[in-house]
């Protein structure tokens, strides 16, 4: 064998050179093929898993490695990196197939790949906890520790750019990617991932330099396509083309049928709401390019669709949205603008509950508070990164702000359902359909927003209603920058009865019917300014009381014309308010409760405080051109009486004009109607209830009201029923100092009392006497009376005015008959007291005038009889009689024919027969010398005047006065003389009435004035009696 080998080597050496070279090359090639085709795969298959396992800290497997040394094709089958527990696969792929384009690389001097295929790659990513640990965190930690022990290579600056590289075909097929989020339980699964990059060229200029969007070339270099399909058949498609230098890319992105429920677990624990369905589609075209000074990017033709969205509270649906669409979305960083042609919500359905805790949707969609996250220590990045961040921040700060333009917003076919339990016990509100449209919405608020709102409203308590209970529309502009609003509003046929639940806490009424409509223009801002100009109408109003469930107020129509409201100026101006068929009813039930006595329910003290504080604010100025009433009526009933009482005013027509809160203005009132269909009633005058101190001056007249209609009142309170009679009133009301005063004229014709009622509430007044006092020869009672009251009193009513006036007349007649007579005659004198001069029984002219009034009353009232009782004033009348006695003595002593008229101590005549008689009587009575009395008087004068020389005339006058007064004081006047004076006074009155006024003597009586002498007044007292 050895010899054979030597022989072969010898022969090979002797062979030609070409053969030997060929042999060498063959051996080398065979060696290459052996090493690359067999040895290297075996080494890689045996050593690489071990090396990677040590590097990654995970078990790594490679099923098979194959290399074709002739085609330079490399294949790796069954690659797998295990999870840390070695039970499941972390990363794997079925095959990696790579072939180098050797001859292309040689011929073009550019590294080239013929193809790179990655088949069935599978990646499972798991987020382990909330602090950022994943199922690959241990790999990062292991690699980081290994790299920390390896010296870092010195970085060299290389500005040559991206080296040339070609690849004819790069594909990733049938890839799988799973993401599991343990904290939330989310699991995202994509089982069909495909990526293709045909003809990759790192040096290719795929786009024209002028415009990267010029893609008319048929060159397919650097095109890419990415397709991903999820477990829910949702698909992501991304395709386009790009270039490396300078970097530029354009393409199309499409996301179809992406199910939201896959992503919901990320938010599920933070929200109480439950997502049951929903998916979205998205498509757009995009472009990006790296310019020398910036990186430009833009998108166009974008569209986003959110479909079949549904949220529940765990039991029932709360929000359903069939479709939300954003059309023609475009953005670009050159213009710093996001442009959206339209945002449309179609068919939004909401079911909400509002209770004491607020809105349930707010609770359902408010994120829960998260537990505090542990602090993570982060090492400072190197200075180069910091500088980059600072530079970008500065660039961002200097850039113009982004602007979002939404050309049209539309929310159509919206259905909002609200179960309100905050104020009421449960009112279901439904706003359907609700349509909102807005145009020109810009994020910088540079332009006003045009809007158009239309809605219809319905509500119910127990079962849904199938008809609309009101509609609303508004069109206008919103200046979001200045926060100002203006536009038109139209509220049509809003049924007021659906607000009954919100009236109940405050008013004891039942709002049974009524439809509110309003139309006009408004403006408002956030500074407290708001205006409205338009018309308002309430039709078919019916409000019932909760006492007897009877109509309290109603009308067929109320129209407010040319209303102008200004919140900022606190001004309300109205051209006219027209009431058609206005009706109101006041009643008293059998328990004497009125239907208006407790209209307002008591409120908590806090509410009262708020009310009082609001009352301190500036009042509104109100101007109303006219309030017109057509075919109005009112009704009053009192069921507390037996029999019950009822009366009404009908055919009420008229107006109140120029009502204003401006001080000094007055509104004219002119109303006419009929009581019980036949008795006319009018109300005329001036009022102003809107100023600080309300003003009122009204004449209220009604004629020929049958008194039999008030029999329940007369029987209950007067003790008699009325068989016959009519009442006419002319009432003049004036409001002064917030107090109502009435100066009224009452006429009662042919009053005739019937049977007594035996009522326990009867007044007990002698009505027969009252009638005799008041009724004239023609059976008419014609008096002026005072009627007072508070019109704000809930018990103020027409019936009470009627009976109140009548009862006041009777009471006044019985208790103060002469005051009544004086009132009829237009006098305010006390007719029952006839005053006399002291000591005299002669009637003065003034007192004769009073007797004339009494005589006229007796003549007009034949049933009346007069009684007279004389009296004296003891001190005054005693001195007057004493003076009369002294003057009689002086006349006798002097021998004169008569005493001078008006003789008194102060004007006693000097140097006369009377003065001589005075001295004689003084000396005889007191036995004192005249000279002594003169000295005494002189000394008194000196003391009083302070003078030493007293004039003789003055001294004589003072002396006579002193003697006169002393003589008067000693005259004796006894009780019989005073009694006789009283009798003489009574007789003088009867004589005047009988002789002068022709009153029958039988109707005038003189009472015993002497036996029971009254000594308080120098007069005669008159009293009246009925026959």
C-alpha cells in the first residue's frame, strides 16, 4: 500500500502542470463543499444552540441547518427559543431560507441576496405584571450583564452613508404573533402575518426628487407589502414603496374589521362599563420624506369607521352606536394641520339614569383610581441624547401650532333616553330624533361655527307614549374663541304637563294640560349677557288644584308678542300679552280650606336663605304695552256653608295698558264683565304693581247683584236669610304705603229679611234696627263705606268683598247710627251730640245744622224714632248761672233797663251806674271798704307789672274785675237749677225738630234728664230706635 501511494505521488508530480492545477482546484472545491456543506451545518446545529442558550439564558433549539455550497443557500429549520420555564415556545420559526446572489455581487460589486424567506415565525409576548416586566425581561438582563463585562469597541465616526445592498426577494410568510397581558387578561392573537419586499435596493432613488408623490414609474424597486390577519378575521394591510437615501416612503394603510373586544381588557378593570361589541375600519394614504432641515410627513384620503359599538352596565344596554365615520382625513407637518371633511355619528342610542348620585354614565365611564406605581430608578441618559431632546423641544416650541379643521360634524338619528330620579320619583325622558350639524370647526377657534339642531322630546312615568310631546330647533353661530352664541330658536308644542313631577316639590297644583311654543332670535355669552327677541305662546292651559281637583286657572291661548329679554340689562319688554278664554276658580272646601291658601309648599330654611339673597339683587325693568283679555271668566265657591255658595264673573273683556316698572308710570286698566250672567261689573283705573312701592287707584263697579245669591253668608253670619234685595257697589281702591284702602259707595235696594237661620256663627246684631236706620222711603239703602284688605291674601275673593261690604254696613249702622247718617249726608260731625253755650238752652246756628241733618234722616227713614237726653257740664254751667244771677242783681241795683251784651269781669264798664251798683253789692256782701280793696289790687298790679306807678284807668278796671269775680263766686247755684237747664236743652231740641223741621211729635221723645243728671258735658245726647 505504501508503495502504491509513493508510485501515485510520483506520477502526479510528473503530470503536466495544468493537470496538477486542476487537481488542486478540484481538491480545494471538494474541501470547500465538504466544510461548508457538511461540517459547518453540523457545527452550527450543534454549537449555536448552546452558545445562544448561554447568551440568552434560555433553552435554544435548532432542528436542522442546511447549506448548499454551490448555490450559497442557507436553510435553518425548527428554530426555537423556549420560555423561562422551558415548557412553551417564546420565539420560533419553521424555516429560514437565505440565498446569496454571488455572481450578482461580484459583477455589480454590491452585496446581493437572491432571496430571504422566513416561514411561519411565531412570537409569544407576555406582560407579566404592572411594573413593566415581560416574558423576555430576563433575556435583556442576561444580555446586559454579559455585555457589561465585554470591553466596548471604540466608536468611529462614519459619514459614508448606507452601504449598497440588493435583495431580489424578501418574504415573511404565515407568521404568528401572540400578546398576552396578564394584569388585564388581554390576549391579542395574529395568526397570518405576511411581509414581502421585492427588489430591495439600498441605493435606489424610488421617488422623483421634485415630488415624492410622483409614482408613475413602473419600477417596482423597494416596494413592500405587509398583511396581518387576526383571530377575529380583522385585517391590516400596509403597502407602498420607500427609499433609503434620502429617506422617503409612501403607501396605503388599511385596517378592516378590527374587533374592539380584543383590546377592551386593557381598560376593563378601570371602567365599570362593559363593551359587548364594536369594530372599526381605517384606511389612509401616507407619505414621508427626510428633508435637509426637517422630516416631512403627511396623510390623505383617510377614513375611519367605528361600527356596531355597544356598552352595557352588566345587565342592560347603555350606549349603542351603529356608525361613527370620519371622512377624508388628511394631515401634514408642513402646514401643521389636520383636516377632516366630515365626522358623522349615525343612530347613537343612550340610556342614562340621573339620580341623587348623579349621572350613571359618568360613573360607568370614569376611570377608577389606580394603585400607586412603584418608583423606578432610571439612570441618566448620556449627554448626546439629552442634547437631542432639548434640540427637538426647542424646534417644537418654535414651530407653529397644529390646527385641526373639521369641515362638517353631523349627529343624526340620535336617540337619548334619560330616567330622571334626582328630583322626581322617576320620569323617563326621550329625545328622539336628535339631529345636530355643525360646520367649520377649527381648533384655533379663528372662525365661528355654524350649527343646526333639531330634536323632538317625549316623556312618561309609567308606560311609553307613542307621540311627540314637543319639538325644538335652532340654527346659528357659535364663536368659540369669544364664547358668544347667537341664532334662531323654535320651540313648538312643548307639553307642560310632562313637567308635573318638577312642580310637585314646590306647588300644590296639577298641571294637566298646556302647550308652550316660542320662536325668535337669541344671543348670549359667558359674561352674563343674554338676549331673546321673539314670540311666546301657551295654548290650552289647564291647572287644577289638589284640594277638590277643580280647575284653578285655564285658558285656550296666551300669546306674548314681540318679547325682548335682556339678561345683562335685566330688562323685559313686551308689546302685548293676549289671553283668550282666561278662567280662574277659587273655592273653600267643607273644612274651610281654600284651593289657593297653600299653593306654595314650605321649603327648607336653606332654600329660603337663597331666595332672600337673590331678592337683594337688582330688580328687572319690565315694560308691557298691553295685557288683553278676551272672553274671560272667574268663579268662586264656598262649600263650607250650608247651603253652599257659588258665584262667577263671565264675559270678562278688556285690557291693561302701559304696564312698566319705571317709577312714575301708571298702567291703565279697563275691564268689563258680568256677575252671574246679568249683573254688569267694570274695573277701571291706574295701577303699577312693578315699582318698589306699588301704586293702585282703581274703580270697581258692579250693579244689581242679587243678595239672595249670598244667602249662605247672610244665614251663617247674619242670622237671617234674605228674601229679596239687590246690591250695587262702586268701590274705589287706593294702595298707599303698601296698604289697600277702599272708599266705596254701597246701594242696597228693597232689602227684605227672611226667616232666621239659628246659626251658631250669627253676629247677634239687631238687623231690623239696622235696616230701619239705613233704608229710605223708597226702600233703598245708599251709603258710603270703607272696605280694606290685602289683595295678596289667599282668602281675598269676590264673595268675601260682597258680604264684607254688606256686613260692615249693618255693623256700622247698629253700633254708630249717627256716624252712618253723617256719612250719608257727607258730614263728619258727631250728630248725636248737640252742644250748648254754658248756662244756656238756646241752640246755636252750628248745632242747628247738625239737627237739620238728623231731621232729614228722620224724614227719609219713617221707621226711626229719636230720643233726647239733656246734660250739663257742672263747673262751666254753674259759673254761667252764677253770672246770670249776679247780672240780675246789678240790673236791679243800678236801675238800668238792660245789661250790656257780653258783659264779663274783664270788660266791666267804669264810672257807670253798673260800677256804682257793683261797689254797693260788694260792700254789702263782704263789709269791706272799697279803698281797702283798691289798695290790695294796686299792690298786686305793682308786683305783676314791676311798676310803682299804676295808671288810674287800669287800676279801676282791675278793681271792678276783682269785685265782679268775688261776687260771682258767692252766688248760690243748686242741683235743681242744673237739672232744669238739662231739661230745657232737651225741650229746645224737640221744639226745633217739631216746630221748624216738621217732625211728628210722636217720633221725638224727651228722656228724664233731671233725676239722673249727667254732668260731663253741656250738651244733649240723641239716640235712635227702630219701630
